[in-house]
C-alpha cells in the first residue's frame, strides 16, 4: 500500500498538483512473517489446464513468470523471439523497469492457442476477474494456490533446471537478488542431499 501511495504522490508532483512529497521520509514497515512460496510441480499443471477456457493464459503465465498486471498489459507486438516486458506511463510494471524473458516451448504452445485481434495478448478482463477464474480452475483441479502461484512455479522450475540465480533474478524482474534467493531454499527441499553427492 505504501508503494502505491508513493506512486500516486509522485504522479501528482509530476502533474504539478502538489510541489513535494509529504511522506518522503516514511520508511516501509518490515514484514516479520515468512512462509514458503506456493508453486506447482510439473505433474500438477495438466489438471489445471484441462477443460478451462483460460488454459492457454495459465500456461503462458506459468512459462513466463509474468505478474498478473504484466500479463494483462502485455501487447502482442512485444513478443518476438522473447517476451519483452515494458513499463509505460499508463501501465507500469512493479519495478518500473523493462526486462526480456526467453520464449520457451511451453510459452510458444500457449501463444498458438491465444487467439485475439486486439493489441493485448490476454483477454481484456478486470484483474480480480482473472484471479477468480484461476481460483475456480485450481479448485476444480484439486489444487491450492492463487494466480500468483504460476509466477512462483516459473521461478522454482528455472532454479530446478540449474539456471544461475542471477539470470533467474533478471527473468523474474526481482529488484534484489535476496528475493530470488528465498526460492532457492524451496528448490533445495526437492533434493536436499544434492550437495552430499558432490565429489570433485
């Protein structure tokens, strides 16, 4: 909420509605609670995709790690041999930065099924409606989690595949590598004895 308030005030300054930021010295509160990110194993995803009108969208998000807002604002012309996430004045990304995500086979297959004539890739629905559609599909598939779990899934599977953590940070658009490192602990749980097999 504080980040949104800062963005609103900074926009007001830019539009010359106010002259300075009255909360510029306010520090965001430290979040003291912590729990593992929820993500899906590869064998769980087919049940999510089955018989859903949104299946191509879910598959695309799981294979690119886009946040909900990034997916809803993604324009078709930003997709070539990679997915280019851009931040615009009207449609801002969380960090306000652009990034490039490789177009893997799963994303290409989802793209082939995402038909539409407009400039945007995903259906034009309200963010809350997209999240509710996902919750219905996940419930029908017997899965926990939320739409954001698809982003966590992408990040965890990159780490499982051995992609360097700095590269994962760039693909995910994490401002700090410490955010990406939190996922590494979860991936370690998949094979906790991997380091014990090291012999050099």
